[in-house]
């Protein structure tokens, strides 16, 4: 399963590499660092502080910037509201940074501040979330993995866990979360495949990425659908509360109150957060990409753009040490790597 | 003396009736509502609310209000999480004592401002609502404490109970103890009766020689204490302690529960049983809306409407019966 996904993604990234057209200068690692006159200043603004996911991205950015001799720092709002990042962006423009890396909380509320920053020569790189429909307001985007195929890969992961049969529900974040909605759309598309005809999506509920709300929704699903076979939660807050809900109710596969084969929980979550549930057999497998890798690739994009060693243009490609070549796809989108699947056998290899 | 033993009073009957009505309507539309799973879900939803509402109730009995409860809960919960993460040796009960002590200290700051600094309660606690929330971000450096940083035993409080893995886990037992303690305190101690007297008529209470300032100070300490305990229970139930999420907006739910539970917004009257009923009502509404697939936005609207209905009813009761 994991191999199949990796292969698929290598094929996808491989295709982009083949289409590569050399940028004006050779964007090798060393030349990027050497060309910088005075250290490049990179800031990263996560959706909100305190979210462990973004701590991984920060670690990767920090490592990459250090290797490239760039200055790196991070700052951000406490709450992931649509406009909460605006004052932070304005502050950084005032400070005179060279690159703003940001995981935007809105795909359109930030257009104006990004335009202001860019007229002052600041590069804007969206990380993890893009300005869907407003791509012209940033220079490049870095995705941790190919979001176009993520929904389908989630359905395949779920299918493999429930033997491609049964009713399931999705526990998402907010009703207007652009990423989750895009993946869910991909999931619905994938379900049309004849392979999945015996899997039925019965409900989509939203926990708003808040623990209490997510927990209430997960418990509500168990009540509404006594024959539910699985909860698919493509969000780290949701999957943890879904796991806690099936654990407390004892309805996980093999649990004391499980009906039939029990309720499977899967989706997207970090290994540290879900390690105990996987070791306790409450969760069998869960997917995610590597946030540190995503940050590391972002650092190379950010510094490369700031030093003009990389030109953001569809078809261009550049080297990232240990990753090989990465290219700009449609809308200047860079994909960091394939998703990872964590199970009992491999989870101890990961720490984020 | 007979009154002391009466658990439910006339003013709580409508809350009880409303609760029965909501259960009946929900069960009619969605028969699966009447299952052990839903009962358990509601039972696990309310302990946090009960311990905070007990303190809030005592504050409101003195005609005050404490809007900083969510932030106190957040700060105490975060401190407990950090302590357990960085010094696991203190153990879960040590952490519980720490959370309660810190909550009481934060409440004492409110109490000093209000009772001795003569700052209006709404202003003082609005100030500390912001200040304490800011401190949550500062002490945590904006980083959440994850479940894997916490001892397993803490999480088990929300699953296991004194009778094994039953419908009554430890967090529910703690809430019952908090409610029982408050009940005994209010009914059988001098200070407990002073709390009612102050709310009923502050001037008369002072003339009767009741130490108004000291009692006022005390209720805010107790409110902080309950919020601190709630912070620990939150960590047990949800595992993740996120600086922005923990306790955020909880003051609205707590004040709703107290008002809906029949505590007069003008102080002086209300019972523990009524407030527990109020908590049960809000927990049931939250679960019912979810089970009925009603959009999230309606939850806030419903809370607001329920508070309004309760306050209007309170006023109506006041003009009708209190004169008698």
C-alpha cells in the first residue's frame, strides 16, 4: 500500500522533472548560498501558534535556512481566523524581510497585504495551504504532498482497513477549510471507482478543529449510525478526538462494546499524537506527510527566490539536498514529497 | 429547617420541564437519542461545566459575575500540563492540587480587585479574562501540550471509574463531589448563608454585621478554585491542551448554566440542584443538536435563546411570587 503510493508519487514528481527547463542560472545548493549578499531574512507565519503540526514545518525551515546561511524566524497569531495574520504580515513588511513564508488562514482575505509586500520586492511563498483561485497574489506555493491525489489515497487507505466494505463518515475541521474541502471532494470522486462500490459515505460532520466540538461530533456519529464501520478524519484534532471517542465507548475493533468488526478510525494525524492509539490497537494505520521535510523544501524555495537563483515558473526545477530535483508545477506549485503511512511497525521511526 | 432539605424548588421546575421536553422532542425525531451511548456522552460533557458553574453560582448569588472562568481554567490547565510534561514526578494528584491551588490564587486576584479595590465585578474579571489568557500563551510559549506528554492515568479518569469501566468515570465523581460540597457549604455553614444574605440585600447584610468584603473575596477564590479543577478535568478528557482552545468561551456556557438553573441575576436566590439541572440542560442541548444534525451556528443561538427565556421567566416569577 505504502509502496504503491510512493511509486505513484514518484511517477508524478518524475513527470514534472522531465519537463524541466533550466532556469537562467544553475540553482545548485552552493550557488544559492554564495550569491546571497548579506543574509537573506526569511519569516514563517503559521496558521496559529501552538499547533504542533507547524512546529515540524518550523524545524525544517530552520534547518534549511541555516544550511543556506539565511536568517530565519517565526511569528504568528494565536487563533486561525481569516484576518488574524494581517497585522503579522504588515509587521514583517516593516521589518524588511526578504521572504514571507506563510500558511494562510484565508484564500482571499490576504490578497491586499500580499500585493503591498510584493511591490516592495518581498517574495511571498505559501506553505501547506494555497490561495486557491488567488494564486497571482503570491510567488510560489509549497505543498507537503500532492493534494490532488490525497483524497483518493485516503479512500484507498480506509478501504484497505475495512476490506472495501461498510458505511463510513468523515469528521472534518471547519465547513470552509479549503484543504479539507478539497480532499473531501477528491474522496467523493474516488468513491465513484468500482473498487469502492460497497463503501458508503453516510455523513460529513465538522469539529471546527476544536477538541470539545470534535469530540461531540464523533460521539454523535456513533449514536446516529450504530452500524458505522469507520470514521475518516483528515485533520489532526479530529482524528485524536475520534480515537478518544471510540476508545471511551469501547467500539474500536476488538473493543468491549464493538458491534460486528468495530469502528475503524483513520485519516491524517501526527505520529507522536497517535502513537499510543496505534500501539493499543485502537487505530491501525494513519497517514500524513512529513512537516519537517515540507519546511526544508520551503527553505530552499524561499532563499532561492530571494537570491534570484530560482525563478518561479511552471516547468522550472531546482535541487534540494537529499530530495533530488523538485519542480514548479501548475500555478508555481512545488510538492515536497509523498505521504507517509504510519502503522505499528514503523511508527517508532518518526518523531514529530 | 425543612427548606434546607428540599432539593428542587418551584423556580427550577420549568428547567426540569424544558429538559424533559427537549429529550422527548429529540427522541421523537431521532429514536437513537435514547441510548446508553448518548447518556454517557452527556454525562461526560457536563463535569467540566458543573465544577465551573458551582463557583460561578456562588459569585452570582452575591450579585457579582465572573467572566474570567474560561481563562482561569485555561491557565490552570496549561500549568498542569506543563508541570506533568516537564516534571512527571509530581504525579496526577500532585498536578490536581497544583491546578486547584493556582485557580484559587487567580480567583484571589479577582477577589482582591472586587472586594477590596472596589472595582466592579464585570470590569475586574473582564480585565483578568484578557490578562490570564495572555499568560496562557506566555507560559506555554504558544505551544500546546499533547496527550503523549501527559501520564496515562490522567486520561483514564475520563474512562475508568470507582466501579471499573462503567457509566460513571472519575471525572463525573469529581463533579458530584464538587456539587455535594457546594450544597453542604451553602446550606449548613454560616458563610454559606451569608452569601445568600449579601446578594439578597447588601446593605442589610452589612448592617447585620456580615463581613461583606471577606465573603465577597471568598466567592471569587472559590470560583477560581472550581475553574482550576476544571482545567485539570479538561486535560483528562481531551488530552490536548491548546493555549487558544482550553476554556475559551467557557464563561458564556457557565453563566448560561447558572442563569438557566434558576439563580436570580439579582443575587440572593438559587440552588445547587437548579444549577446542576442547568448544566444537564445545556449538555443535553449540545448533544441533541449534534444528533439531530443541526448546524453548528445554531448552538450559540440556542444558548442565547435559552438564557433569554430563563431571564424573562425569572423576572416573571419575581413579580408574581416574591411579593407574596
